């Protein structure tokens, strides 16, 4: 049964209240917020994910249109669904929610690195990437280019932050990801886990003296490596020397004279494309 919410302080809107600050919630484990999906496409991807969806709210016409999509009523079984007028939702959320459809979900149990790479051939590994939009774009690029998993080293932003979910178009909810988390060693040493699983580890660097990426993705006979992990660092500092030393090879994307870097997500997309081209 769908109910209509008329008051911004209604308990049914608790998950969506003050959304600009909802990603840090002291009442939830780890102090992290719920997963929030915005817009019909991302809400559907949340419903199709392994996450436990708590609530869906939307403007009456938006919700009616969403419910008319094949399969959506079945996906919403057991989920609290409410309609709400635009001004009421804006008052609760703290700003105008023009997309008109929102969903909340509990965070799933984190995957281990072993689980994330279990059937993977191509993975991306991030170090020090603190920009939410870059991480969201990374997941969107990964989905488009067939990257099987994304792994996080030190200093990375929360991949389930609301802005990441939105920028990724919900692909963060579909692409396996995991964090390196060893407490007895540095995270870079955990890269040996991937090498033991057969991955060829490639560090991306703007250093013009290292091999081109296209050459680093194939062996001496010109055959593509069966499994590849691409390490990508933050804009500016790039990968740490410690991380690059733990990989099999360092590689560069060729650049025009007078330039030394690309936007992080753009560089990653080029790297993912080169990996696909090598296969």
C-alpha cells in the first residue's frame, strides 16, 4: 500500500532528512550513512542490487511512471513506498529534489578482496583518491569498459557516499569493490594477493621514461595478459613510490608535449580502453 506524506517532519522521511549531511550518521555502524539513490535509473539499480532497500519516496507522477516499468512492482515487494509533494520533500531534504524519486538502503556487508576478484580478469586499484566525483566516474567508466572490480587502498573516499552513487549512475551498486584492510602489514604488500591469483600489476604514472601502457599490457610475445590490475593514484601526487614498487611494471599514457597529466577518471577510462584493445 502506498501512502501520501504531507508533513516534512513525518517519520517516514527520516532516511531522507537533511540529505547534505546524511552521509555521516552517528546512529549507524561506523558512523556512515545509508545508501541514497536518486532518480528512476539509479533507484532501480539499487532495488536490483544486493542491498536491503528500506524506503522509496517520490512525487506522485514520478512514482506512477516508475511503477509502470516492467518488473518494478515485484522489486518493490516488502519495501515501504510513499508519495510526497515537491515542497514537502525539499523541506525535509534541505534542498529541491528535482529528480522526484528517492530510495534508501542499508549498507551491505563489505566484500573481501578475494571475493571481489574471484572471477575477475581486469581490476582497478585506487590509492589516495578522495574526490567523490572521480570515484563515481571511475565506476561508470569501469562498467562501460568491462572492468570487473575496483579495489581501494589507503586514503580513498567512501564509494557509497551519496554523490558517488549519483555520479556513477548506480554502477557502484553493481560493480564489485573491496578495501585492502590488513592490520599487520601495509596495504601495498597486500598486492601480493593479486599476484598470487595470477594478476599482472601495472602502475600508471606520467613518467615519460617508462614503457607505454599498450606495451605493458602484453607479454614478450605480444599476447595480452590473462589477468591485469591497473593501479591509479590521486590527481596531483599520483601513486606512492611504495605502491609502484609493489607492481610488476610502470606504464604511461602518451601525452602531447607540454602536458603532464589528465583528469583521473579520464586517464582511467583510457587505461581501461587500452586493456580491452589488448585482448
